[in-house]
């Protein structure tokens, strides 16, 4: 479910959307060493420090499809979500609690760090 601010989605709501076959793009802004430990499905990895330089790689994500941004605990991804919205990605939402919340609530066997 989207938070009251419309900027965040919780892990269970994202899972429900994915299971229902709703088209969702997942952007992981963690470092490659972090995504090597765990990640959500076929997420796209663009580390936060590279996002401004690589934003053009997301042009196909600027439409109606939710662009769910994820990091470890949700802080870097919230920063990225706010920045992406300023760049015209009104569909960008932060995964509240990050990959850690996903592991705790959706994939309890997922490796955590």
C-alpha cells in the first residue's frame, strides 16, 4: 500500500502487486557488492552515486508503470525517489524499509546483511 505521502510502498503491497501480475519496475540503488548478497527478482541496479549520470537509462520507466526504488533500509532509495520525481519520474516510489523489510516480510530465507 502506498503511504499517505504517496512516496512509499510497503513490502507486502509490492509483493501483492507482483503476484497479481501488475507491471512494476524495480530500481536498486545499492552498490553492486550489496546486490550480490540479495536482490528483488529482476531489479535494475544503478548505484545512487551513479544515478544522475545514468538517469537516461531509465527513460522507458518514466510512464505509468510504478518505478519502485530500493536500497538496504530505505534511506538512499528515498533520496533517489525524491530526486527522480524532480527529474520528471512522477511514478517513482520508495520501498519503505528497503531490501531488509522485503527479506523480513516477504522472503524470510533471503540472506540479510
